[in-house]
């Protein structure tokens, strides 16, 4: 019964996030807002305990979520045959680009943080 309550909490918080994003015309997706609401709500044991039980149940059956993806791949094998190499190239390049941007951003932020810390130490 608590697993059902936990899933209900998850769905209610996601629905609330979706409603807030839509009604307030926020630039964030509803599930992100729902996740923030979940993080805040996990402070309360009335939410935390059922959600923990639901999460344990969902993680135990996580492999079932890959079945639809596998069926989709099998039904579109002709597309993979025709565009598989191009898809692999696009996935590899976009992954590399995302990693490169992340590295450059982290380096720039660390450089700025180091400069601020150094500037603060010379003021003393």
C-alpha cells in the first residue's frame, strides 16, 4: 500500500510541476519543477517513506522499462541498417561536443573562482 502512496506522491508532484510551468509560463519543464518539489518534500517523513518504498520497487523492475525500447529497435531494423553508421557518428560527435563544452565551462568557472579567491586573499 505504501508503494502505491509513493507512486501517487511522485505523480502528484510531477503534475504540480507541470501545472506550475504551464500556468506561470515558466522557462523550465514541468518535470524539473516537479523534481525540485520532490526534493523539498523529501524532508517530510510522510512523503519520504512511501517514496522510498516506491523507488525501491521501481528500481527492482527497472529492466522492464527497456522492453519498449528494444521492441522499437527491432521494429525499425531497416532504419538502423540504412542510417546506423550516421546515427553512431552523430551520437559520438554530439557526446564529444557536450563533454568539450562542459570541460571548457568548468575550466572557465574554476579560473574565475580562483581569481576571486586570490583577489580576496590580497585584500586582507
